[in-house]
C-alpha cells in the first residue's frame, strides 16, 4: 500500500482506498466469471475487432519525457497490456505494431516519407476490418509542465467515434484520474488516421510527459497496466452500449 500511495501521490487517500477496493472487486469478478464473459463475447457475431495502435515507433520516437525517454516505448507497453486484457475477455484484438518498428514500406527513403508510408500502412490495417473499433495510444506534451491528465480526441467522420471518446474519457475519471476535468475534443481532419478510418476511432492521449509527476508514473510498469486496464474498460463499456 505504501508503494501504491507513493506512485499515486497526486491522488487523495480516500480515492486510493476506494479505487483499490473497486479494482479488486472488478478483477475478482472477471476472474470468477472469465469463462462465461469470454464465451459471451466470442460468440457474439456483432462484436467488433478491437484495433490497438501504439503511436510512433522505430525512427519516430514521438514526444520526449523530461528525462529523455521517448513516447514510443510507453505507447507500446500500454498497448500490449491493453491487448492482453481485452483478449482475456474474449475480444479479437489486433495491434498495428507489436515491437519498436516503423511499419513503412521497404525501400522508402527519408524520414518524412517513411512517416507518411507508416501512417498509410496503419490506416490500411485499420480499414481492412469490416467491423472494428480502433484506439491509437499516445502521450501528450506541452511547454508548461503544470498540465496533466488524459484526453481523448476524435473525428466527426464516424458517428460512433464521439461516444467511444466519451466512454474512454469517463473510464479515466472513474478508475484512474478522478480530478481530471479535461473534455473530449473533436479534431476534424487534423489527424490522418482518425479522419480517414472507416470505423469508430479515437486517439487516447494518456497523460503529459512534460509533467514531472505524470511522466514518472507513465514510465512505471505498474501505472502503465492501470492505464491499459482503464482504456480496456472504456472500450468494453462502449461495445456493450453500441453493439
């Protein structure tokens, strides 16, 4: 408990106790009923494939934490944990990358061209599934280190992207960041994947690497698993409500 409190020192003692109790109850229920939950999801013909997109990778490190750690590895760790949780629940889960690589076409030269090719190939993976829900996992950064908290972004090109953003944002508030007052944000055509995806899709900015406290948390395996659980529960809530 002392370790948990030190990891979550930005939260109140009352919330930590409540959160631990809630997570314990939920995890015990999942364990007790895992076979029936998995069977129910696996046999539902309307259940979408869940696509998890760990942002950046390879030559593209993404934003950089105060201590020099690049975003790409944090994204991948959270994505892999989220994949495992959703798979254990019976979902068919696909990842756009599962290692520290850029998925650009072979032979493409130049960093800019490689990034464009990488994004094109990610979109092809996402749009290759007829019935899917996609979440791109990222970390945020700002010049002012005071900012913190997760925030979901979506495009209005799919009517279900906004409800997906609401579910995952609410999950962060309910399970991990009770003081988070950030609102989901519609970004139009500013983000290539979100604007061109054929399925409901959001970008989950899990926190700020420019905030010293949050950056330390986001680099810890324990907190990464909590973030993954939070995202998975938001996705599951969305699927239950819309499929």
